[in-house]
């Protein structure tokens, strides 16, 4: 199918969140049956002069029901979002199980449908090891930096791939450099950052690595401007599939992908893979949020099912986005209200849906693997209140499994370290045709 035909089909699609509802029609025979029983019962009460007592009892039950409903509503509006009882009242008895992915999780489609080699069992085994490593981190309060979920994701991917060289674009205080070092103690690192991490040592904890080449401070060079052929030759790297590149620089991820393609890199990790309607740069999650992808596309109809669900969830999750925030002028929901953000939101460019659609098709044409790091555990365990589970894949440790959460050592961590999840993503680039 051509891109034009596919786009025409997408643009004609109109769909929102599917909500199953019970039919309102009653079975006529059942209605007659109940009516007959009711008449007989009323006659019985009248005959024995108990009708007024029965009516008084019904009125009392009605008043009690009203009071209970009111107190339940008050409770729901005041308790914290991770309280399982309040969530059950708000979302229904299956709320804890059905929260994750309820509003769709649109993953980019890979070229050949491949996925990662590791399994959830591998992730659980890695978690048990990483918790002890994480507790030795030099920067305990990494505010505005990576939390536990993404730190684990980066460490796990880097350790699994065992690259010959690790490159990071965006170092901040050096926490990600430290994580990479824990994954591969002897592997050289190249770090690109406008400000050298050592500058932060004057104000508090930071990390500077002894086996790292820094392009930072006065020596800073943007990732897209580095002469990678020269740099890689200096490090003795000939096989670019043995290099891992990590981006935490808040730049347009489509731009970074094209720069990585030009250089020939195969393995990429992006830390802030912001959901549609959020964030300070155009991300892969936003790019691949399309009607033709399962869980993708949005409705801007303010009285629609999606709008109602989003409005309710906004009360529980700090980063949840309602329809009014999601949709910009002309019902533009893609990117952030129809904009392609870049460079910490210092640069914005309005794009059409056609351009957004073509961006997605381009990304798909070069992807071998797309995998979003899942949250380490459900919110009833981590007590996180930031990301909305309805737009996230199932966690490694599911809600309610406190014994496993505790056995892995996760219960010993401060709850604040679980509030930084933004769908970190690993990409493997396919071999390009010459």
C-alpha cells in the first residue's frame, strides 16, 4: 500500500477509546414477571397492614445509600493516587489490573517485527543485582536527572550489549556516566555535555570518570557536529555495531536519529521518550502515536469517551494530560498540540498531520528493534504519582506483588526515585541499503 493511500485511510479514521457498555433494553418477559411478583407482595403487605412499616424501611435504606455514596466521593477526591482502595472505587474493581495501557501504548513498528532478546525473567534477575549497585551511587539526590527506573534500564541494556565503546550526549552531574561505568567497568566512554560535570562538584556531589573522554565545557561539540570517523579511529573502533549511544540531551529525537544514521551507529538509547502532549522535545513515542498503530491516535471531541477518561485520570496522576491540554488549534493533537519541539523547548515548529505521518513512516523504515523500558513496579508498590499507567506498558513487578518487591530490595529505596519515568527507549537500527 502506498504512503498516500495509507495516509488517506488514516485521515478518514475516527475513533476514540472503546468503552464497553451494557445495553439498556430489558427483557419484556422478565419485566412482566417482576411486576406480577411486586403486585402480589404489595397485596400481602396491605392485607396484614405492614405497608407503612415497609415504606419506612425503604426510605431509611435510601438515605443510608445516599450518605455512603457522598462519603465515598469525598474519600476518592482526597486520598492519594497510589491508594488501592481509592483507585478501586474510582476505576472499578478491575482498576488495579487494567490501569496499565488503558489509553493505549503506541510503540513504533520495526522493519521486520523483531524484538529484544531479553525476557522479563532476565529483567527481574537484573533488578536484584542493580538495587545493591544503585545504593552506592555518588549522587543520592539526582533532581532533574535520571531516577531509578531509567538508571536500571540504561545499566541493563549496556550490560547486555557489552559494547566496545559507550557514548553519551548530555551528562549533567555525571550520574548516567556512573551508570554506564557500573555496567561495563573497563569500557571507554565518550561524554558530550555543554557543561563539564566537574563544575557541579563545587556545589555538591557529582561524578567524573577516569576512563572517559570529555567533549565538555570549552571543548564541547554537539553530537551532530563531531567528526565521528576521526574520533572512532582514535579509539580503535572499526565495527560501529559494537558502539552504544545514549541520548539525554533534550533534542528532537528525529534529528538525533538522522545524525546517528549518518554516522553509522546501530544501538541507541533515548532517556526522555515523552508521551504525546508532554515534554520539551519531539520524541519517538510522539512520532509513532498514529491511528494505524495499535493504541495510537486521539480524538479531540470534548464530550467523547477519551475526553471523559482523560479528565478522570487527571485527578490522580500529575503528568496525565486531559483533552483540552492535548489538543491545539484545529484539533492538532500530534507532538505537543501540533508542534515539533526541540532544544529544551527553545525551538518550536508547527507541523501538519501529513508531516507527522511521514515522520513515522521514515522511522519505521530504519528500525530493526523498538523497545520501551517498562516501569520497575506498579504504583501501589512504588507510590509514584507522576506518570499515568494508562499510557504505559505493564511493569516488571506488577501491582500487589509486595513480597517480590521487597525481596528484590526495592522497598528499601526512597519513593522519590520512582517518579522520573518517561518511557526510556532502546532502538536498534537496521542495516541500510547502499
